[in-house]
């Protein structure tokens, strides 16, 4: 990649958008970067002047590469007890579509093609003619795929894409954890709240989701008391475009906590403790 290459400018113009597209598809920032790099190589292989719409070409390549990678990743995720998407640490512009951890987990219910059509329509705001060209399907087929995707997500819990509401709840959550305040913590959690933790191959996490305010609160306070050092603190952060927490001690970050909130309560607590991923936290 050189500044003399005329392909570089249109690629760099599209790169932030392409990374978000790949991340929404894969739930992994590192995989998204790999896909965007592969798309760059395909872009470099195109003959000069043969592509008139760089954005459309690159979007198509990133989508198709993501579908291929997602098909392989789904098998690996199905073999593990729990999985969480990698946190997205980069800033998210105001007005961006929902990028929350809760939504990314929800999209795991979709097939790779359903996820592609759903993301291109809902997050990238493309029309069905554009989507059809990208996924190499007819427009009626894409409409049908979208309908099936929405049906698969129907009735599943959705959280507010609301930074202000989330910030207030997260601040109170952190204070309750720091003060070991079981009663306040329980009061902040919705009746059907769920904690999902993931630590990869090197860390330690619960094998199954933890359900209900009492069990979630006892788990968090118990782990804090038994397994974390005295100087462990929760500090505010922004993850996936929403207020979140990073748990750290003198040796560095240990946890990233993101949340799903609605109606003044926390219903989703997502605890990322994979050392390889947490090492990205500054």
C-alpha cells in the first residue's frame, strides 16, 4: 500500500465504513481488520478503470468475505459453551445504527446470508437492489431473506440504543459493586436479567449464562471478593458506542463489562475476560 497508488484514496475513504460492516457481520474487530485487508488486496487486483463505483465494489467484497468467514466461525462458536463478540473500542459517530453487544449476540441467531442482508439493510441503509447485487441474489429473494431474519429475531429481548440511560445505570452499577451493595445491585437488575461471560482459552469464566438479579449479583460480588485483588477497580469506558466499564488492577485490565438496558433496568451484563482481547484496553 503506497501513497502513489491511485487505489489508496478511495479505499481509505471507505475503510471506516467497511470495518464497521465487517465487525457487525463477524463480531470480531480483529477478523474485521483481516477481511478489510483481504478486500484491499482484491481492490488492488482490479484493472484500472474497470470499476466505476469503488464503494459498491469494496462493500461487496467485504460482505462476501465476511459471509465465508462467518460460515467457518459458526461451527467453532457452536462447539463452545458461551461466546461474546469482541468489544469495539473505536469511537462510534452520533447517529450510527445500534452496535451494542446485545444486538450482536442476537444476530448470532441468523444464518450468514440472513445476517448479511439484515446488516446491509438495517445498519448500512442499503436498498434491496443494492443488497441483491452484493449477495448475488434476486431482489425478491433478498426481501424473503430479510423477512426470515426479522422473524428469527421477533420476540427476542431488545435493548435501548440510549447512551444517557445506559450511563446512569452503569454508574450506579459500578458504585454498587465497589461498595459490595447487594441490595442496590439487585434493584438495578431486571427480573429476567442475564450475565454472559467469556474468557477464551486462557481465562476463567462461568460455563453457562447466569440468570436473575440474585444470582447475577452474588456471582459478581463473590468473584470480586474471592478472586480479584484489593486494588481492582471499575472505571468508566465507552464500548460498542455505549457507556461501559473496564475492571483493572495494578497489572492492567482484567474485565470489560458492557450492558443491555431498557425501562430503567439492566437486563444484559456481558463480561469479557479473555486476556488476549483485554490486552487491547489502554
